[in-house]
C-alpha cells in the first residue's frame, strides 16, 4: 500500500466517524482524548499528549473545552501536587460510550472484504509497521 492509499483510507475513516462524533458536540481531538480516558485512569495532560501524539497546547485547549462541557474533570495528583489527573465525568462516560468504538466499527465493516487469515496478516503487518515507525521516530529524537 502506498502512502496515498493509506492517507485516503484514513480520510474515509474520519468521514465516517465525523458525523457520529459531531452529534455529541465533540471535535475529533476531543473524541480521541475522551476515548483514551475512557480506557485509562490516573492520566495527566502530558500522558494524554504523549500517547495520542498531540501537541500539548492542542490537548490543553481541548481539555478546557471538555471541562466546560462537563465531560472531563481535573484532580490534583496526591503524589505530585504539580500535576493534575484527568477523569471522565459520568456525563463524559455516557456520551463517549456511544461512540468510543466508532472507528473500530468502521474498520470491521471495511475489513470484512478480507478473510480471517488476511485480517490476521493485515493486523500483523500494521503492528510491524507501527513498531518500525516508532523506532524511526525514537532514533530521530536522539
């Protein structure tokens, strides 16, 4: 697969997800953050930015919006008072639970054109490509 095809695949995924995410009044960045917090606890703003590979300023703005909407709350970390831990509120959990797997559902539908063995191979290839890209980025940072 060349990069153009991969890029188009991601654009189709976003097109599919946008309509479902926008109903909740969330941007894609806000959705990504809420989805991450839905599956992880005791995370800081820096943790979220690092995991999602987002700029810290982008995460800060999105978190402020999510707090104003009542989806996220910050609490001071008892072990490090200079850091805040992020949590989804009940409203945030309820809202994100409706679309937490929107891209998984899209991918299940798209990948249904592959048989089981091909899907396993594709997953393996993607895992290997991801590991290689992480290695390249780490080496570049040094």
